[in-house]
C-alpha cells in the first residue's frame, strides 16, 4: 500500500471538510476511532427510499415521503400540565390544498427550523408520514427550497449513529472521502487494493437493501477480507507465542505477597475464581508467554482474579499494566484495586489522557523506576513516552473493545510479557475457538456468595404510570433505580437525547431529585451526576440515562433497572444493562418496557432475558435470533465489532479464511489487511 493512500486513511476526521474537532470526537464514540479508515469501515445498515408525491392523499402512512408544501402558518408550542411543552406546529398545504402538519418537539432547534419554513413560501419537505387525525410529518429529515430539491436523495443510506449525529452528517462525510479517494488510489500497483476500495464504495452507495445483505457480492468480499485479517493476526500471534526466541526463564519469587493478599480478602473466592486463578498461575510459571482470556458474566468477580494475577507478578518484582476502555472504568478499577494494594504494601497508580504536566511526569518516573507495580489506565499506557522497568503482565479489560494491534502495542512495552484478557461479553461456545484461536480460555461461571438472581419481567409501556407508583414505594424503602432510554438516531433533527430528556421531565414530577445523564453532556458534568447517584448519602434515588451506563458503572445499592423500549436493544446489550443491578446482597429487579408496536420476534427476545441470566445461553440465542444491522446504538457488528461479518451467514467464510491464514505465507496483501482492519501491526508501511 503506497504511502499517500496510507497517510490518507490515517487522517484524523477533524481535517475532513465540515467536520472539525468537536464532531470528530462524537464520531469517535460511534466509529471506535477517528480516522478516515474508521469511517470507511462503518457501513450503512439499510437504505430508505423517499418517494416523491404532490398529493398527500396518495401517500401511505408510515412511509417516508418527499413532498412540496406551501407554508401557511406557525403555531408555537406553549406548555400544558405541570410544565410540559406542546410541540410547535407548522401548518402547510400541498398542491391539492390538503393540509399537512410539520411538527417539532425539541425547542432547542425551533428558531433555526422556523426560519427555514417562512410563511408564504414553498418548500420541499421529506420525512416519515404519521397517521394522525391530520397528515403529520414529525421532525422532517430534509427541508429544501424547490430549486434545491435535487439535494434530497431518492435513496438514502442509513448509518448506525449515536447521540448528536444525523444522517446528513454521515452522508456529507462519505461524499467528501470518496471524492478524494480516486487521487489517493491513482498509481496503486496492487489490484487487490483497488478492488477492496471499489467494494467499499459499492457498500457506502447502495441502491437497494440487497446490496447490504450479508451474501451480496461486495459485502461477502469485504467480509472475507476482514476474516482473513483476523485469522492472519491469530496465526501471527500464535507463532510469536511459541517461537523459540520468545522462550524465557521462569521468574524467581522475591517477595511473599500472595499470603498477604489472601489474608486481606474481605470475602471467600468462589470455586470458579479459585480454578481460574490456578490456571493463570500455571501459565505464568511456563517458559512461553501466557495468552489467556477470562470470560465471566457481569458481577462474576473477574477483577479480583486479575488482581490476584498482578500480585503474583509483583512477587517476582515485575510490573502489571491494566488497560481499560474508558476513563470512567479505569477510575473505578483504580479505586478498588488501590485499596487492596495498600493493604499488601505495593504501589498502585493510574495513568490516563487526563494526566498532564508535573503529575504525569511523576507517574512516568515511578513506572520507569519500577516503584509502581500495578498501573491502571487507558490508551495512555502505551504512549511513546511511557517506559516500564519490567512489564511482566498486561491485563486487558473489556478486551473485545481493543484490536490485536492495541493489545500488542502495550505488550511491546515489555519483554514477552504475559497477557490476561477479561470479557464480560460471553461469546457463543460454537464460535469461541474460531474467534479466539490464539488464546486459552477460562470461564468464571459462578456468582459471588450472597448474590441473588435478578428477577426479570416484561411489561407494556402503557402501564408506565402503574410502574412509577410501584417504584415510589421501593424508593421510599431506600432502593436506587436506573431508568434507561434507548438511543434512536434516524431523524435529521433528532438529537438522540430527546427520549431521555422527556422521560426525565416526566419522572421529576414524581421524583424531584432524579438525575439525568447522556452522551451529549459535558463529561465532567456527567461524571458528577453519576458520582452523586452512587453516593449512599445523596438524595438522588433514580437516574435516567442512555446507554452510557452500560459498562463500568458500579452502584451496589442500585437494585432496580427499567429499560424502556427494550425490544430495540440487542440481547447482549440488554444483558449488559441488566448487570448494572444485582451487585449487592438485596433482591434486584429488571423491568423490560416494550412499546405498542413490538413484534412477535421482539417479545421472544425479551422472553429469553426473563428466562435466564446465563450470558452464554443468551449469546447463543442472540446469534440465532438477531438480524443483521438491526442492533440499536453504536454496536454495529456484535461481540468482536466485526464491520462486515455476519456470524450466521458467513460460517463457511470463517473456515476458508482460517485455512488460508494457516497455509499461505504472509505477504504485502496480508499486511495491508492487518492494517485495514486493525487486526495487527502493519509491517513495512
């Protein structure tokens, strides 16, 4: 791959016309990165056709239409009942003089849109037609002057999005990138590279939903490339692990720390935790580096097992680095682990992107000297200026969020250090060997003593007031409650927080101290609200949130979680959310609220949650039941964040890619694939 193309793919999205640093940061949360390449691998999940009509009577309720409308009047929304806002309405006529209502619910955007809808002017408006007493379009996706009607696409590719991101943003960035690509590809000598980007272009500009089906020509081609990249990374990792040059002498024990650790434990480990610790300690005593994955449901005690491994490594005088996907999770790990490390007498520290100046320099000196034996952090742990005296163990938490390249970049900070990966996202047993072929797998299948099964039930959203009254009783008894609203981002003007904000307004009528968190809030403000909710002495008993609480939030007193529009979530996401409760010894409950238009399949998926807490059973059911591209929110591709691969449809491709990776020599094309899919370190770039 030539350098000009390589550099373009690595370009930060903020430098693409119309993006900038703020939008690039929002995109990063959805794409998993902020490079041009990260955007290219984030493909549309389906298309939306926009049929043009001039007579609203010919349109069908529920369809997305494009229609010329004459603006007749504006009807500003006021307030009604306990301060709730009425929607603002724009009264329009079509060419047959039929009345059409264009309606807005979010007051923050009204001035802007009302200026775009001046009274007495014609506008081409596109959006979903609602069947109410009068034809209504809520929050239209496009509003254009008639002479600019061509700007409204007849077929629109719909991307999985997040809070504050509209489909117009995605289409604008896509158009900018693909306008620049031909120049970057000119002179590319490897025809396979050209074919790869040709396939990407077909997927980003689909003409029908068939173009996005798993077995469509270009989707299948990209899926095979992705699988080959992954399987090649596994082969490389396995070869490196067993290479005679990576053999090492067993580490000698210098300090007696494990005895202090067991004595300081405030509880008895489960049998499963003890078994996994034995497996880890056996690996650490070998002359080849450990590569072990520990899987266990939320609350099964993986962190304690990881700490035991770190203490075992500290006995030899070596260091451990624990890599977490977010600042919040890193902070929570640090607080817990430092308490135990202080009891044993070893130094535990934290290093994230927030550390600057003197504080950062002091932490780096402590790591370089070997004084810090356990460091918790984010990607900052493998920054260029971070040096370890003797990094013996790398622990990767929520490991499915990191690519091979990222974990190897941290391992490169030591000399053949052991790797321990943790995952609370169970992988179906039928796939674990294919997906994690380079790692040994341990499973923690017991919960700590005293933990009670979470009682899960599903109820219709029509009973929400009845539910609120029942929650009032529980809260008066001291319970803390999570109330989760989904992320829905399909309308051009929907900020994605509307559902949570509206539910917060409704619930504060019953619970005045209710908190609210969502992805568009300032991070410090969001962390402050979460900290207040977690504080046992605060008066905040209920927290309304989007899926920002899915991972890394530990509030032992929280015993109830309500998940609104639960049918819109994947089973894996629902299982993760349910894991926010049941962390104490009191009985916990999960309430799955489903909407009026829930499908039969949607109810069946909720039944799976009601019947079992076994994450592996849920993962198998999720694999068999979920539809491609239908998972809500930022998780486009399931457990490993595959971009194009479909577990059900591409099992044969798994086998072909695995065989090709084992039998073929690693060439420039393999290296290119490893870079393109972040499955390993590119060689000779």
